[in-house]
C-alpha cells in the first residue's frame, strides 16, 4: 500500500510537466525592423504564415489531448494534471498575427509591391 502511495504521488508531481509549455510570443516591433527592406519583409511574412499554420496544428492537438485527459480523468483523476491550460500556441498565434499586421503597415510605408 505504501508503494502505491509513493507511485501515485510521483505521478501527480510529474504530470504537470507534461501539461504544456510556456508561451513564447514574438514581439510585435523588433529592433531590426528599421533596416528591413521589401524582400526581407516578404520573407518574414511568409515565415510567420508557416509558423501560424504549425501552431494551429499544435493547438488542435492540445485541444484533443485536453479532451482525452478530461474524459479519462473521470476514471483516473491524476490525468487531470496533464491538461494544458497555458494555451501557448494560441497566445503565440495572436502575437504573430499582430506582428503580421505591423509588417503590413511597414510594407505600405516603404511602398513595397508598387
């Protein structure tokens, strides 16, 4: 019985580490922005679009993981600690979208595409 208690306590303490990662949003305005030319702006916009798609897939996977952990947690309650409440992908997508908007303004100011 004592061993089971130790194993259960270890699981409860270890599961939050699997619960997700901390968000790392990109800054909207970056120091190097002053030196960006039109091709560099276009390249960053394309890279950000790719990252947004990747984060969208990650966010969908996290939702599925949370649903599975929530349902399974009805039977094995420590699984509730594996749920991701940080929403890292969603916060990073929001920051990238703000960055994209800023880059669009920067491109317009520099008359890119004309």
